[in-house]
């Protein structure tokens, strides 16, 4: 299975992950979810694997700019809806590999998984 990386190309963390993959000779395909989007089914699948709380980036500017109503009472369904509407709110990168899903880039975690 080819590793599928999801993210935004100009994100520093995505750049680090891609550089690490290249340096380690690990083939991957890249999906720019800012341009190509991410469907609810994919987000549901990732949520099953790692939890929606891990996927939803509450620290970013996009989340902070939401109205108070959108930020309140977030559950899985609301989180998925918000991430579909605002892909920038998905933590990055997300890596799908034969053993599961990785969110964010921590070299030791990626080394162990890949």
C-alpha cells in the first residue's frame, strides 16, 4: 500500500513530514485538501481510527475565527461538518498507511509506524 498523505503543501509540519519521507525513501501520494477537499466519509474513517478530538485543530486561526455558536457544544458530527466546510481545521498532516492513521508529525512515531 502506498502511503497517502493529506495536508496543505505550504504547512511547515507537512513540509517536515514530506522531507522525512523523502529522506527515508518512503513512497507516498499527496492530497492537498485545501484544493481537493476531504469528504465526510474520509473524516468519519479517520475519526474511527484516532478520534475526532485528535483531528480537529482548535488552536488554529480558522477555528478561532468561528462564531461562538459554531465553537460551542462540539460533538463528532459537528466536528466532521466543520472540517468538511473548513479543511484548514484538520490537523496536519494526516497519513494513511497499512497499519492505520497518523495525525501530525512526530518523527519517532512515524519511524515506528512506517
